[in-house]
């Protein structure tokens, strides 16, 4: 599996404080079946402002140390970029890295409660220059929960979505879990990422979320969210724009879906 969103670089943001903890995260991810991790430290003007070269150097150190420990895992560069007026300038000048430094895909993060006015036009503007924003964990954003049609419209016009594995498994509460299922059912998800931050509380794990997602969208589609689609993102290849589909939860599919998933507002 490929984890396209993990805060695994030591000392760069609110992720692991030490190389030892970062390596412990690598061990946990490898045991879960993850073979590739995109290191995505926060980039937030005024708070976290590590540049591309600094991220790349730390990636190289962690990748080498993981291999020394015999782990079959590779670490690639990236960043989780806070949506702000400065975003275009930073991206265009290469001050920090897109996913795998391919100059094309990047993770865009909003605050947990709201989005700026004209957020969609702002992000869609990147498409004209060949860059593609991937909205990070919108299932944990209160505004998107209240305006799911706005997110759907943006995806149909070319933006992408990554949801968090821990949201699917319920670690972020019922609303985040149920909205994750809604987004999966509506075919609005391109990738599941761990958003891992530590070796103890926010682990870089994907397998359980993929298994649960398979109950909603089928095994093939669920696995694509952590394999073929993230691989295309890493390689900078084109990914077809998703069309609106609502998967049917019926028959045997319902047997393995938690009861609370069937009664929440997002599943109606």
C-alpha cells in the first residue's frame, strides 16, 4: 500500500520529535502492509516553513535509516500546504515540495471549521498551470460536512480528495466516519492516507480503513485508493476526473458495515 499523507519527518512539524520515533512509525507502517510513505510535513506560513531542500534532505536520512533496519519501505517527499493567499507563489517558486517533487500534485489543507470565500475558484486556478490540488481530509472539516454538494462540484471539475484512514475507522468520531462513508459512496475519494503523526497516538496505518471501505465501494475500488491511484499521483500521471456514482449498500455488503454507519444522516 501507498500512504500519500504522513507526518513522519522528525522535528519538522507536529509529527515525531526524533529519528527514533520516525523509525518506529516506519516499523508500524511496514507491519501494516505499507511499502511507500509520502512524507508530508505541514507548510503553514508563519508556523512551519521548511523548504524543499530541507524536506528532501530529511527524507533521504529517514529512507536510508529505514533500509538499514531492513524495512521494505521507501520514503518520498511531499508537504501538506495550508490554503492561504501565499500558496501560488510558494508553489510556483518551488519553495517547498509537491508530492514526490513532481511539480504536479500537492496536498491542500483547510482549517477544521471553515473554508475561505471562493475557495473552489482559488484551487481550480491551479489546474490551468498543470498543478492539481488534493484536498486533505475534508471529512474532518465542518464546512464541507454542511456543504457536500460544493465538494462534489469541485471534484467533478478536477480537484481531488484524500480522506483519513482513522476517520473511516471512527477514531475521529461518528460524523467524520459517516461523512467518509458518504464521500466514498458518492465516488468523491481518490485516496486514503494515514495522516499519521506519531508512533503512539496517530499511527501510519491503512489496512483496517481499506477493509472497511471495501464494504462500501467494493474491494477493487477500495484497494485502488491505496495502490494504483496514489502510484499515479507519485508518478505525476493523469487521473480521470471522477463522475458522480452512489454505491449500493445492500445484501451481503451490509453484514460487515457497523450498525451506526447505516443510520447516520450521510448514509440516507
